[in-house]
C-alpha cells in the first residue's frame, strides 16, 4: 500500500470512529480506558455501576442463559427475560399437538403454573480477575507446544481449585488475546429455572426465517422465566419447595422513549469473533468454508421443509431443529456478501503489509516476529484441504442426522461400568423424530460426503459404500435395518438387565458400526492431522496478537469474543443498506399489519393483535407519535450469544433486548463496518404491551420496576 493510501485508510478509520459506531467487545473489569468515550456519548454512570466486586452492580443482573444465550433479571423475585428463540427449545419441549405452546403461546397465570425445565441452567458471574501471571509462570521456557499447554492446564487446575474451595461456586480460566492474557471466572449456577411466559410463535418468531438476520424487523422475540432457589437463596435442583430467587440486582425498565443518537450499551455473552484472522483464512471462509457449509445445509433444510409443510405434527417435531439449522446457514450467506463488499481479503493483505513493514524496521522485531506471516502462509496452505473435509464431517456426520445423535448416546450407555436404568433419553429423542425425514437427510448428506471429499480423506466405511453398485439403496438399507432408529426395539433391549448382552447386540448393529468407524477415522486420522497444524496456527496467533498489541500500543485493541461477559456500546441509529436507501432506526405495529398475510406461515398475524391494532389499544406503550414501537437498531458490536442481552440506556435502565444483527453487517465477526453493522433489539414497550394487553398477564408487571 502506498503511503497515501495508508493515510487515507487511517483517516477513514479515524473519521468513522468519531462519528458513528465504536467497534469492540470490552472486558467489564477493564473499562477505565473506555469510560471517557462512553460518557461523551451520553452514558451517565461509572464503571463501578457496570461491574463491582464489593457492591451490587449491573453484572449481578445478567446471566448466561443455557449454554449460549444471555438473560437478565427484571424483578426482585427472580423474573428473567431472554429471547423467544433462546427459550425455544424449552417452549418446544413442553409442546404437543394438544398443548401447542409454540403456536398458541404460554402464560402462567400464577406461580404454581410455571413450568420446570430439565437441563436448563442460568449462570451468574460472581467475580472475574486477571490471572495471567499465575497461569503463565514457568511456561515461557517450554518450547514444546504440547508440554506448554499441559503446564497451563496444571496451573489452571490449581488456581480454579483454590478459588472455589469450600464454596458452591464453579470456576474456569479463559484465554484472551489468543493466550496473551488469562482471566479467572467464578460463577454460580442455578438449575431450577421455570418457564413463565412466551408469546405465540406468530409473534415471538414473527417473520420466521424469512426475516431472520434482516431489517426492517417486527419480531416479538422474548420469553420469560423465573429462577428458583432454596430457602437460603442458594442454587438447588428442582423442588416444589424452592422459592423465587432474590437477585442482588435487577434492571428497571424504561419506557420513556428511544431517540436517534441515544447512547446504548449491550452487556452479555458474545460467543466467538475472529478479528485477527490472517488474510488467507478470510479467503478460505469466503471461497470455501461458508459455501461448503451452506450447500450441505441447503440439502438438509430442503428435506425438513418439505416434510414440515405436509404435516402439522412434523412441523412441531422439527421446528427447533429447522430454526437452528437455518440460522447459521443464512448468516454465512450474509457474511460472504459483507466480506466481499468490504474487500476483506485485500484489507487484511494491506494490514499484513503494514505489519511486515513495522517488523522489518528493527532487527529485534525481526528476530521476534519475522516468522509470523510466513508461518501463517505455509500453515494455512497446509490446512486448506483438511479443513474442507473437516467441515464436511462436522456438518454431515456430527451435526447431520438424528441417527448419529442416538448412536452417540448409545455409545455412552454401553460404556457405563454399572448399568443404569435411565433410558429416558430414548423417549425424548423419538418425540422429535420422524423416520422418513431423518432417513432422507442421512442418504442425501452421506452421498455429498463421499462425492465431494477427496478419496484420501474418506473413512474406509464411506469408501466402501461409495464403491457399491447402488450406494443409495445400500444407505437406505443400512438406515432402515438399524436398531438405532427403532424406538420399540431400543426400549426393549435397553431395559434388559444384562449389559454385556446389550453391548453385544448394539455393537453388532451395522449403522452403529458405520458411525463408529467413521468417527474413529475422523479422530485418529483426519482430526489428528488437522489439530497438529491448528495448534501451530494457534500458537502463531498468540505471537501475532502480542506483536499487534505492541505495534498499536496507543490504540485500544479488544480481545476476540470467547463467551465471557462483555460490554459493547454505541448509539441508536439506522443505516444505509444500499445506495439511495435509508433505513429508519425503529419499526412499529403498523409494519406487522402491513406484512400480515394468512397465506404465509411466517406472516400470519394473530387476530387478537389485529384487533388491538384496530382499536389502537396501546395503553402507556405508544411513542409520542401514537405508534406502538416494536424493534430498533443501534450500532453495538454484538454476535451470537448476545441474544437476550440487555440493551441499556444512559441511566442503566433496560430499553430493549438484543436478538439479531442486520443482514448487511453479519460479517462483523470477522470485520466490523461502522457504517453498516447494526444490532437489532426488541423494544421493551412492545414486550410490556404484549404481556399486558395481548396475554392479559398484567399481574407480571406488578413485580417489575417501570420508569416512565
Ligand atoms: N439470527 C438470530 C440469532 O442468531 C435469531 C435466530 C432465531 N430465529 C430464527 N428464525 N431461526 O440467533
Ligand atoms: N441471534 C443471535 C444469538 O442467538 C444474536 C445475533 C448475532 O449473532 O448477533 O445470539
């Protein structure tokens, strides 16, 4: 890059940084360098209000919901709000054709009607602290990567053990800046979490997969839960004797209005970003990885969709599976577009040139950092074809079919030393299963696997099938004859007492063996290869990010998201998706009525909602123009995991719940564009309107603190 172009680029960065969004997901205990900017943008509180060890702070009102969403407390009685799509698995699990909460919604009309959820947990952060020194002691001198990782693990174990001794807490240590910094997290986990309310899918999932990742948006994406604790306010397994948890903090809900340019902050659990990705890795995402994964899911989604259209029971069975399969599938499509539009590969190449130049200015740097770029170049080259195969196995074998999931549960079952009688997993599995659907997915995906992947990366089990005369027929036979796919036979077999006999019978099953052999090949051969190279790549990133931090010591570089609590801030604002088009920052109920179309499943507006609209019966929840606000966009840097995160105003009140990103900005996991990246949130006024006017559950409002 010429000097002029560098300064033009820097100028551009500088301008955008001052006028619009602020890229970054910041560590809540390290906001000292951000707070001035936050206050300049309108924030009225201090870092202590966000995170404090000694006093109750916002972080005490926020939980990791399940394994990958965020939730927050909105009452002193443990009432919690998250997205509808985060509670979807639970709502679906309670649904049958007779009690179809997905379609009709669910509202507990008093506490005794709240529904417990096996397997669901919420996790609070008690404390976090920098433990880099303790973790890294004695690791610098170890040159062997495996030994170094082992030493880190040892240090981690001794720190976490000490941290939670004599408590009921849990502890983990997580790397930041690709392993240049480490934090200890002490957490408290509650497992008695009950479903309190959810709107019908026609509201909570309004627009469905058609509108997913898109603006303008009209989804009432929320559900309500309540955390229960024992009589001393400590976590306890489900018991009718448990009482509502009394949190240290909860969020007041502000309904006084949201204006363009208002300060907003999102505080939650972003999952993964890859800001420091090397150029060739970005190229692989755009040219190979995203297209591969999209093509595989195309096939799977098509099969599910056809079956779901034909039959209502199938639609319920596959609703959650369809939603989760289509979500990333659609995001990857937006990501490819965004990365291409930003010319991301070239931007990375230019950044790497600037980096090389910086390295080459002193011999010391050359010595320390001179190998970084050539190593990336070499290793990414080496990994490309293994990466392709790995993506195929991941999508097709490990995430592809229900049959594989059952295979894996059976493998664990027969691996038990003492036979347990717990075979509930069979019932659960088959509740959401339909043979034809899964069989079709199995046959078409396995065919893709052996057709698209180079022979030297095919498991012998796959090779064997591909060489048969009529592979399709073979696959059908393999599937249909297997005990894995027969509920009755499995129930029968697994309730026998003789574990050895069960084991023998299962291990003789041909589909079981097919999965087992494919899996062994994957881990012993393919993944082992991949992992060796990946370890070297990871280690190289560690040095790279260390160097980048040194090179940019006057700037603030944020660590990639890693499913730990982060703060991101920005403003309420719309954007320009394309030349000549401007998007306003909010939507209203009018837009729902505009989209109404009973013929289209995603846009079938419930009659009651139409009636409330006709009567303009909006209570206190309308804006000053008399419209009922539904969703809004802002420039907060968010990612998957931020779903359900509180969107907080300048006074620390809840004004929205984050649930999505705009289509034009989905590449922000790899490259953020302040002009186009917007998060999408549900306006709290729409939530209150629905609970109050639509559901008639206004008793729930009594325990909330509503600021007007
Ligand atoms: N895109 C949002 C997220 O990443 C919402 C997903 C759920 N909605 C859906 N239609 N699949 O989680
Ligand atoms: N819907 C996403 C989630 O489940 C949040 C959207 C995003 O990826 O930004 O976390």
